[in-house]
C-alpha cells in the first residue's frame, strides 16, 4: 500500500501536532516494513524550519509550491489542505491519505484517515468567537465527518468527537500519544547545572512547560505560587518554560504583568523557547512539575515529565487523568487554593515526591511509539480493506 501523509506539521516541530507526526513517522519506519509512504508538504511563501526524521527509503518526501502566497498564510494553509494536498496525492497515486491533524480535503479521491487530537474550538467558547475561525471549524468538522476513519488520541477526545461532531464511536480508534526514549531521568550534575545556567534557573524549582493560551491556566499557576508560604518561595523558583508568542491576542494573555503586580520578578523565571536537547534535563531537575490545564486532548508535556521521573501535579479534567493515572496528583484546575496546597505538600514531602517520580517513570513505559505505529497501521489496513 502507498500511503500519503499530510506532512505540514513537520514545519511546526515545537507544536504538539508536530511532535506527534515526527515520532509517529519514526515509529512507522521501525515497525511497518510492508507499506510505502509519501510525505506531502507545502512550500509556503514564508520559510519555516522543517524537522524531518531520519527515515528509510520507503519514505519519500514531496514538496509542493502553494499558489496563494499573496493572500496570506491562512489562505495558503487552506489552499494546501483543500487543493494542493489533493493534487499532490493524486499525482503520487497514493492508495490512502492520512491527515494527522483536524483537517481533511472535501474531495473524496481516496480513502482518508484523520487524526483529531482534540476539538478545543468546538468545546471551549473562547476559541470559536472569531467569524473566520468559526467558518474554518465548520469546514474541517464537515470534512472529518466524511473521513473513512478517525484516530483520537484519548478516550476523552473520542467522547468529545462523538458529542460535538456526531461521528459514531465505532468509527473512531483511540491511539494515544507516546514518549520518545530520549526522555528519561537525567542525573548528570554537570548537564543539569549547564541547562539551569543557560536559562538563569536556580538549583531548586517548580516547573511549568507548555503553551500560553487561556486553557493552559498559567495565570492561576502564578497566583497559586504567590500564595505559597514565603519560606517555600524563597527556596523554590517558579520556572515558566516555553516561547511566549501572539501576546496581545485575546486567547494569549501576557502573564508577565501579573508577575510584576505580585512583585515576584526575582522568583519567577520565563525561559523563552527551550532547545529540544534541554527538555529532559529541565524536567529531570524540577522538584515538582505542575500542569493544571483546563482542557487537553492528551497532554504531552505531562507524559514527558513523567518519563523523566518528575513528580507531577495535573488537572483532573479532560484527558489528563488518562495519562497520569495514579502516578501523580490530580487537582481541580479552577481552584487556586487546591493548586497551592498540592504544590506545598509535595515540596514538603520528599518521600512522596520520590514515590510519585518512580511511579510516573514506570507508567510512562506504557506509552511507546512502536505501539502507536502498530495500531495506526491496523487502521490503515482496515480502511483499505473496506474501500
């Protein structure tokens, strides 16, 4: 079978969808020796850094120039998803097309599989207010309903897909994300120190690593940290890691004014973008990892932190309990006192931190990219057999 893959998100390697696609391709290369793959990607007017995995010759990369550069990036992306991808797939004579994010072509030229990581624009009111966003969401919702199969990354996502899109549950396969073997507890003191120095981090810190849109709940993390006893704040910094972008957009409030308002400038560190090779040491060095997101389709940073042996505090909502299980502390993300209490208890109890870190590391081993690849190929084969 010749499988076409929309490889757009290899141009966005820092995103969750970019990470998922990169490691899925690695897993497919290691597991699937029967099928051939064509990675179809657009060449936009704006040059993006593309991160390709090192794959065997069963994987072929095809780049297509877009035709709508003068109309802006959103139109370019839409043209690629609805026109360029279809033309390229037809030219490459694929037997099946996999769209590994929430967008599929209207044209039904070949069997199509769509991975839906989440349906955030359909379940959170704040994310569907703009008219252009609503129109795009209606389009991708319509095209996904017509796909031959859907892959959801969690049971939570499957439930929300059924509820919001009306797609039958038996058409949806749940195939979770996984963690790369490069995430493991780093104990090299020199490396840990070098990474802390690179980002101006002290020896003891509480870590948040993720995005900065509203659902990530960063403002509550900051206020919860501010409510900790002064002695704990003096001993532990709060490190907020990740690239601040789109500041000023209603969905991306700048957290730094709140830090200044609370006079915590010396105790809270904003790292900016983290280099890929620095992530495991950053997780490993954290005393506590906190991730009280209001909604996640999966929650990759939590799994990465667990693989590095970090004691995790996470939201008890959406898909995060599926990832954390009994290997972390689950809290109400809307309650700042609950976040403060959970952080304070873990900082004060080294034995509990060690137990949680050990359980987290053990649980993370249940999530492998080989397993993801194997289950994904099974979906491909079912769809092709039914076509």
